[in-house]
């Protein structure tokens, strides 16, 4: 992509409305623009990040055996009356009336809708277990939308739901998702820690929130520092092997990690003092077992092998796709700007032409651009070198290919790694090999 023809409106000044670094950088790097409180438009570079994150989430859900669907954003109030949540949900729900005066709402989550779909589609124990998910916009009329996409009102979420015949099956689904989540975050290039979370009236230990550590996080977190170094869901584990899933669950849950809401000082005191870490975290996902709460309330049952009626055991599994964009920036930036993990960067490489209009420099840049294709952003603007350096650092591309007239004459390029700051002078071919 050519920067001269792209809508990537970077800002030199710090926008006054942004209180925290990720929000400032998302505005300054031209990723988003606010439309109303907590409602954002995603510009080309921002949309590329969002799509990259969603694709990794999708691939890991599919790999874990979940099926992708797409449910609507608008739901009927009557559906939520069936579960009793229409009144219980309160002012966070955006309620709408259509032209026939029917009560509708913009979905904050989809337990009711999918339970109703399953109720209409599944009759026998043979049809279970099933796990389904979608990646769809949600609306929650947050009291205090803030910190940009970290707490929006309209936001993109992956929400998945499992349906099992019994508790043991539900536990297996939960453990499968725990592994899928850890693999997802690892591929996104961040470390997220599974923390014990509130299970509500159901009790038990089957709810975890996944937190990215960052000083601006809204939650206080307490964790064993082993989480800073242990492997998180490596590829040798198999979804087809329940022993693998159990061992992984055991490993993740035997180490202490809890948010302030669930902090247990007695258990904390049993963690060796040198391993205790306290900090702040951003909730980027949550997994939850809630039993037959919705299947019973909404009359969803299947016929068991002996003809008896079974209310499926359910769980739900959320990931904040749009929140992750901001959370990853909170965890990965410096004074100059964003430092994108390569897997989600809008562009893996930027080509900086330091002498636009110089025939030799232009020719080399064009040929690099052609070879790198869509993964590269070519800064072909007639701008000063200093401006190009500053914008590339701000936008956070993992690699920069810096091309000036002197190097170009010898087919030489300077390669800069954004994270380490390391710069090396290489031939154009070697530079391409390095960034590919
Ligand atoms: P929070 O505690 O931050 O309000 P939540 O616990 O209400 O989040 P869940 O119902 O668990 O959220 O939804 C699943 C995921 O959706 C969360 O882990 C989070 O990553 C994301 N999410 C929730 N609310 C928002 C929001 N207002 N803006 C952006 N992402 C959100
Ligand atoms: Mg909330
Ligand atoms: Mg929460
Ligand atoms: Mg939550």
C-alpha cells in the first residue's frame, strides 16, 4: 500500500480527550476516530489490526473444534424475557423500538439467542456435544465509556457457547477452551494470565478471566511470577487427548492468579514471597461454566438414551477483539509509538523513501514494494526524512526498510527492527529475506 494514497491520518499533537497511552496512540497513528462516546470508526490501518486479531481468534476456535456462525446484533426483547434477563440487565442494555412498536435491543451478549436456536434445531442426545461461536459487534451502554476501545459502548467480541449432556462434558469443553485461549493470546504476541474469576451463584472453580498486565489496567491482580515464564499452550498438546487438556488445566490453575475481586489472602500467603507479584491487568477474555441456567429457563432439552429429558449443561467463552487492540498497545509501546507484534501488525514492513523523486532511490523502493506486496506500507510521500522516521515509529511496523540515495546507488538498504531498535545495512535481497 502507498502511504500517499492511504487514509492513515497520523497526528503530531496529542489529542486532549485521550487519557491513556493506547488511546492516544490509536488516535495519533490514525487507527480509529471517535463517532460518539464509546463508539469508534476503524480506519484502514486499524481495520487491518482488528481483522488480524479476529483471524487468529477464528483459527484457534476452529482448531479447538468450535463452529463459526453469525448471529444478528439486533435481538427481540421477548427472547430475553424467556430467561428473565430483560428486566435484570438494567441500563447497560440499549433498548430500541421498531416501526410496529415492537421492543428490540442491541445485543450485549448471545446466550438467549443461541439457546433458542439450539432448542429449535437439536432434539437428541446424539446431537451433543456442540460448541459454536461468532465474532460480532456488541453494545453495552457503559456508565463510563473510557480509554478508547478498552471500554467502548459498541465493541467487537468473540463469544462462544458450549452445550454438553452432563457436567463432565461441560468440564471437558471448558478445559478445551482454556487451551484455545492460551494459544490464541500466545499467537497474538502477548502474555495473558488466566485468573480465577467470580462464578456467581453457580459456585465452583469454572470461571477464569484472562488479563494482560499493564499499569493502566482497571483490575488489581495478584499472581505467581511463574506465569511470566512458563510455556502457555504449546503445540504438542492435543485437543483429542483429554489427559493433555486435564494436565494443562491443572498446570494453569495450580499456580496462584486472581483479580482483586477474588483475591484470597490465605492462599496468597502460601505462595513463596519471592514469587508473589501484584500489579494491574486488563480483562481481555473470560470463560464461564453456568450449568443449566439457560437451558432450564428457556425449556431447551434433548431426549437421553433412556428416553429421559436432559437439560444441556452450558458454558460461554468471550474474547474482547476490539479491546485487545488497545490492550496490546498498553503492553507494547515506547515513547516513540506503538510496537506491534508481527502477527497482528497492520503492515509487517514500512519502506521509507528518504529522497522521493530521486530516480535510483524511487526504483529500488518500487521494486521492494512490489516484492513485499500487501504486507508492506510504502512511504512515498514527498516528506522530510525526519517525518517519515517519526511516523513509522509511531505506527509501529515491526520492520523498516530505510532507503536513501547513497545506499540505493549500491543496492544497499538499512533495515531497522522496531522493537530492538537495531539497524543493519544490507543488500536489498538480504534485507527482503530478513523481513519476510
Ligand atoms: P468488564 O469487566 O471490563 O466490564 P465484562 O466482564 O463485563 O468486562 P464479559 O461479559 O466477560 O465482559 O465479556 C467478554 C469480553 O468482552 C471481556 O473479557 C472484554 O474483553 C470484552 N468487553 C466487555 N465489555 C467491553 C467494553 N465495554 N468494551 C470493549 N470490550 C469489552
Ligand atoms: Mg462489564
Ligand atoms: Mg469483568
Ligand atoms: Mg468478564
